[in-house]
C-alpha cells in the first residue's frame, strides 16, 4: 500500500545520484538545474515517517495515514449496504488492517526497501506472511458463516496482495490502475457485499468513487515519492508575474503534496466514521 506500500508504482530508489541522463519529474517540470544537495538535506522517506529506533520504524512501516484511508473504503461500502452488521464491519476492518496495513507494507519493504528500515528480511517476511494468513483466516470464517460467495473476494485479495507488493509476474500487476482497483474499488465493494450479501448499484457506485479517489491519491503521492526518493539535487528559481522570485527546494515542492495527502487521509476517515455513525444512530 502506502503507499502503499499501500503501494509504490514504477521504479523506486533511495535518495542518491540518478542514472546518467535521468530526469526527476517534479524537478524537470520546474526547469530546475542540477546542483549538490547539502549534507543532511535528504527528506524523510514519507511525511508520516517516525524517528526513534525500531519502534519508529515499525510505526512508519504501517503507513498509518494510508492504511486508515483505505480501511475507510471498506467502512463506506459497509455503510451503504441495506443492513449494516457491526460484527462484520469490525472483522472486515481487522482483516483489511492485517492485509493492507501489515502484509502489503511488509512485502513492499521486503521487495526494495522504499523506507530504508533496518528490519531484517526474515522479520518482514514473517510479518507479511503471518498477517496475510490472518486476513485469509478471517475471510474463510466469513465464507462459512456469511456467504460462500465471499470465496472469490478472499481468493482475489490473497492472490493480488503478494502479486502487487512483491511485483510478481514481472510487475504486471503493479501499476496505477491495479493500485486503484486493488486498494480503492476492492475494499469498498467487499465492505458492501459482506453486509448486503449481493451486488447492487450502491455498491458499484461507491467502488467506482473509491477507485477514482485512489487515482487522485496517486496523482499526489507519485510526484512526492519522486522528490523524496529519486531526487539527488535541485536548483532553480521561480519568477512570479509581479517580478518577485522564489528559490525552489525539495521541501517547498513537497509541502503542498504532503499537506493535501495528510488532509485527505484524515478527511476520508472522518467521512467513513460519519457514514457508519449515521447508520448506527
């Protein structure tokens, strides 16, 4: 996911010199020329990165804003069902929390270390496999107690997650479209189905809305990730129409992107809480 862990798209690298001839998207769009980055100027790997040893790394690995954002999609789908079952909502959130919050992000870090944590490969693999098995176990209980038609949802989730985050099959399932489908539409549609036990127009509409929200998320997170992890140097000046000038910097370019992502992640959680509260009142 982040993101994504909840998922990263395209080639990723820790901050460092780019290949010869390579151009960093946001820096290019600003017509910035190359120049040395002062020592210690490299930004954190994510706006929500927590400093402070192993505990900080574990907290950052969960990508809290993005995990909560995508769990909100499940809750929104559930809230739109004809009847909202609280126990199904809770267990569904636990299952997606294990899958998206833990397994997806552990596999993502295991694959190419986008966060640069010191967690061992064995630890990440154990966390990813254990969390995925826990999510599948909850899904199997749902198949037995709710509806056998949950089987396709459980299978799809169990297969998609490692295929996306470990970039299996040559990365064919790792891209913006798959991110929007797997981390946007799928949780919302599952939340609706597990409560309605059928598919109907409201469920399809909320799945479509969450898909588009995930597209918007990528439009913000991709340039932010490019700046954080693939920009070795940045120099340039923006001249305004009134003649004033502004020196470009990675921090300055990141500020509106990170601010929008932080606000949207919190907004989605509040919208989902409001929808669930309205159904339960």
